[in-house]
């Protein structure tokens, strides 16, 4: 098989595919039009998020047998059309689920203990103990929306705390020893901390909006390590201002698809984003929840394992 690598990944991906007899080629700089012109020559593609694999692209990929997406989701691929053409799709949510679980917990504990605020103040010579009094996680109810690989990993990390963990998912029967599955009404009634672990779909886009937030029976904390499109930023800001949301840990933002750096150089930063940037009860990270040294290797291992099993009838 001839495999085209469109994004850099852990070197073991190249090594292990070569060991299976694949011929690896790398092209990390050509534009999409150039790739489309030669894609007919390849049996497989390895990609992260460089560009969208859409219907016109797939129509030119006449010999394509598989697409390996080194990440958790497949939203940058027209999955329905690819499957219609018999193309095998491999993603790797198993590869970075532990990293996402740890990052979610880190954000939550940092928010509860005001670590960002305290750190900044101490570095400025401010010793404000009362102003940085935290709250404890024990006794809280954690609500998880999306109980697949990522949601389950976060719930597992919470086992050492005296908390109740609830999960909501469109698929029934996904609960386990770490979380009890409930309906959305019970989730909104009991939740103190809401953590999102859903894929990007039409159903999850703008899911966290004013109507959804106002249905909660008490103020809550929000964590989003899923997709920025799930949250309406302006509605989040309104809820932070009113106290309906007590604080937020955001690893993803709806502004990611734009040139992020330009938000800080243009004369008008979006007002909602400006609020988040300057809010003491908001923690921001640059879409790195699943981005650890270990997960980089595990993501590659997972993709290779799925290709090996699908096309070479082998398990490692």
C-alpha cells in the first residue's frame, strides 16, 4: 500500500506502517489543490486537521482504501460519502482519552482553588489569602454530557473524590461503575459541575446556549474539552455575568477556525472573547487537553493497530 502522510505525527507511525510493507510518502506543505492532483496514486491517507476531506477530494481519490485521522474525531471528513465509497475510516479516541481526563480534572481543581489568580497575584507581590479562598470538590455532583471514551476517562479520574457523577448520552446503557446515566432533566437539576465530552455534530453545535443554561436548577461550573462550536460564547458570557455559571475551563473556543492570533492584533477583539480573556474565573488553554507526550505516541499506535487489523489481519 502507498500511504500519503499530510500532517507530522509520532515517527513510530511511519516506522510501523513501513514494517507492514506500506510505502510512506510525506507532504506537509502542499496546498489542497496540489494534493488532489496526485491523490489517485495513494491507497491511504494519514491526516490530523490540515484540511477537509470532502466529496470533491474523495472523488479524485479513486484508489483510496483508508483514511487514518490521528485524533479523536472525524468531523473534518465527509464520513458518509467516504463510507459509501468503501473507504475505511480510523480515528483514535482511545489514544488521548487519558490525557483529556487528566486535563479536565486539572482545569476543575485550578478553577475551584483559584490557582491562576493566586499565581498571578503572588508574582506581583500580592499576598491575598482570603481573596483566594477555594472550594472543595468533595460533596459536589459532576454532570458529564457525552459518555464515550473521553467522558468515561474523566469519570475514572474522579473516583478518588467523594462526588456523585452523572452522565447523559444519546446512546442508552453507557453508564458504568464510575457514573450513573440520567435524563437531561435530572442532570440539570443536580449538577454542580458540567463537563462536555461530545463530538461535533449538528446536534451538539451551539448546544450550550441561554435556554439550556437557564434550565439548570443551581449555578454551575462549566468545562469544555470537546469542541468550541458546542458553546455559544455570548450566552456563556451572559451566564458568567449573571452568576448562572460560576466559572469555566475552556480548552476549545469557537474562534479556533479563524486566525486566532489576529484576534489580539485587530482593533476590535470580539466583546465576548475579550470578557473571557480578562475574567478571573475563566481558564483557557489552546486545544491541548489530549495533547501530551504520551498521547502523541498512543494516538499513532492506535491508528496503526486499526489499519493492521483491517488490512493485514493481524493483532499486536
